[in-house]
C-alpha cells in the first residue's frame, strides 16, 4: 500500500469500529442464544467443566469468553466488534489483492449491511466465524493454503456450518492453482481444515461424544419459505434483494466483460456458488 492508501484503509476501519460503539451496552443481544453464551461461560469458569451454550457447540467462542465471564455485556460485545472489524479488514485486503478498484467502498458497504451491523454488537457467533472465513479467503488469494485451511477450522470452531465454505473455497483453490498443483493444494486446504476443526471440537467430543452431530433431531426442520425469507429479505431487505438479483443477473450476462482476467472470473463464479 502507498502511504495514502494505508491511511485511508485505517480511517475506514476506524469508522467501522466507532460506528459499533454506541450499542455495546445494549445487552448481550436480542436472541436467547447470546444470553446462553453468557450463562454457560460462567458455569464453565466456576466448575471447570466444559459444556455447550447450545448444540452442536461453539467451542472456540465459548472458551474465549470464559476468560471474560465476570465482565459486563460491553466486554462481551467488544470482542465481537473487534472480530467483525477484522472481518471487514481482511475482506478489503482481499479485494485489493484482486485489484478491485473500489475495495474500500466495498468494505464499507459490507460493514453496514443491517444483519452484519446488528450482529457486530452482540455476543453471537456469526461475525466471529465470518472473520475467520475472510482471513481464509485472503490467504487463498495469497496462495497460502495451509494457513487458509487453519482459518476455516477456526471458523468451524465458532460456527460448525462454516465447514460448508470448503466447497466454494475449494473451487477457487482449484482454479487458482497450477495444473500440477491442483490436487496438492486442495489437500492442503482440506487437511488443515479437518485437523484444526477436530482440535477445537475436542472439548465437545470429550463431554458429548459424537452425539453432538445429532442435535438437529431435537428440532423440527423449518419450512422452506421460512429459510428462504431468512436468507434473503431478512438479510438484505427489499432494496438490497433487488440489488443482489441485478448483480447476479449482470454477472451471468456480462461475466466475460467484467474482467479479462481469468482469476477474476473465477472469483465471480465462487461468489455465485456461495450465494
């Protein structure tokens, strides 16, 4: 980065960080899961026995919060602010690495998507996992696949469904790699992910065995309409959905015109897989 770029980058991060501070004292969050996190960390600290805040477990976040169990909600939420700001930082660094001109504006846009903004100020695990996934993406575009897999594993330790990102990330690794290194690099990413995710879930396995995988049996499957709503309008809002649909359609129609760079087109394909 040039000195001017570095200065602007830091100003954007400071803006994002400061925008969260007014909400630090608003409690642990509107969802009961955030309050469960607070309660279980106190029990772990007082008993020395690990237990999940809710299945299948979020061991990395739960054990991190144990160090702050006797602090107020603002302290819990501040950790989430730091992780969410880090997520935006690595997102912008990735965009810059890919030579995206308006990477700072892209970071600002992502930071102020309502679902990101709100969950940057509570004790839930969403932006913790997102932060590690953005770190992983950065190291993928830097061709450091061992480190990228480590960060996916840490994301899984915050939210187990982060493991699904191995699919689009694996696709990206495949197409960023030289023909002779494709299999090798996929194995690097996958093996480091498996090793780290296993290690962070050791506390869960020690207490619950492999039954934590069966937690879904205790809850009815939500209707498709509810899932669809929560993944679309509930995230982006009506205006945002119109923008996303427009962008996706534009990508399909103009994908070869957006960039002559082969890698840029593969990034777009990766994003479509994630969506």
